[in-house]
């Protein structure tokens, strides 16, 4: 059985709670990664009975990371695997063996290659805090890590063997493309359906205009060997007021089928844009939530209203769960 786990990337300036510093510049600042393990019997309880804090690495780049997909625990293998972005925004992995309470060495399993990019050059991409990795486990037991080059390309790296990172090397990555074209992805989130299908959601950068950035999805039905043609799953067609047409996806949680409710992903996001003009990410507004059903690749709002295969500018109001009010130049983020 595979279980997701939560990690806290803690800076020296913020040592209480779980947070990522997404106000940093692209300067490659390093912070430690701390794993907090609780012995609480009920994982749904908020309180922690006692906890062991272990420093995993010193080379984590401060990033615009999302609080999911850092790693996972496999009960049968009795191992935990984690991933993070280290030097040059390389994708690192590490393995914890619970039986012996020992960590493997850190190893690079993905890189930002020296190639052309639709935005920024290679040196900038190698210090770009958007280029973080996300992990899940394939049905055949191998691990897959997904990461992007900011607004430019999307990559995958798959371990050579099941239930281990042994033999997983820095050149074991390849680009995911739409035919022969690069996918201009940022903020990838990865999840696995009960049938083994792998879903990757990411923000797509159209660059025309700069604050029109819908959410796209690709799917693999063959353990990550190939991926489907991208589909836009949240797309406001550059039509919302205040130029707020950038989807900032933040939550992506898998909920198995239960009590007559079909399997679904719980998806949360905010909308961003220029406010008074076409300008990237000057303001964020509101918080939105919807269910995505992997079996049919369709959406509903929280009340169960069918939204079809894509949420557009007419349907997004159905998904509003928090109205942040009027745009405020002194408080540019919704939540």
C-alpha cells in the first residue's frame, strides 16, 4: 500500500509550522529539509503525541513549491522516498528504510538540460525556484518524478527498479512533449488513480497575453511510458474581470471511492493576474475548489453540479469557496 506523506520545508526565519517561502528571488538560496515523524495512532488527528525531527538535506532551494507530492511511504516495502530540488535545481531523491531506521545517500535523478527555453536561459533556469519535483509510485512499483523548466518544458524521471532508488541516476530523465513540441509547464502536480493511471496537472503559459495561463492535464495509462495529448481542464479564455486569468493550482488530493461516492481528486486553486492591466501575477483573488473524477475525466463543484471536462469562465463561480473581496494593492494575495 502506498501512502502520501507531508514534509515541512523550514527556513531559518520560519521554524514553526509547515510552509514554503515563495517570496524569495531566483538566487538558489539553500534551506534544510526536515522530516517530522509522529507516533500518533490516528493520522486524522491534528495533535502530535510526540515527534522525531530529522534533517534530510542542506541543499534545498527555496521554492514556490506546493504542499503535496514531496514523497510517499510504501507499507509493503516499509520505505519512505522523498524528492526535492537541490543545486542547479537538480531533482534529488532519498530513501528511508524504516526497519533499520537508516537513510540512503542523496542522489540526483533529474536535471535541467542545456537546451533552448521559451523563457529564461539555461543559467536562469538552473536557479529558478519554480522548478521543483513531485513524486508518486507506479503500479509496477517503480517511482516516477515529474518536474518542469519554468514556463518552458516538462520532464519525467523513472526509477529502474521497483521499491528502491538503487541504480537511479542523474541522466535517467527525459522530456514529456506534446508531439514534437515542448510543453510550457509550471507548478506540476502528480497523482495516481486507483486503476494505476498517472495524472499530471500543470499551469500552461500561453504568453499571449502574459496573464492568461490555464490549467492543463496529461495522463499516462502505461506506467509513465507515454502521456496523452494535453487537455485544458480549467480555462477562463482570458475573459474574467481584472485580467485574473492565471490558474495557480495548490491542492491535489486523491480520494478513493467510498460509500457510493466515486473516486475523485480534490483540487484547489486561486486566480491571478494584472488587476488593472495585462500583467503577470500582480494580484491573486479568491479561493476555488472542485472535484475531478479520473474515471470520466470530468468535474463537479463541491455541491455535485456537473461541470463537464473543463471549467470555463462561466462555470468558475460555481467553484468559489472564499471571496477575498476587492483587489487591494497592499494585500495582493487572496489567502
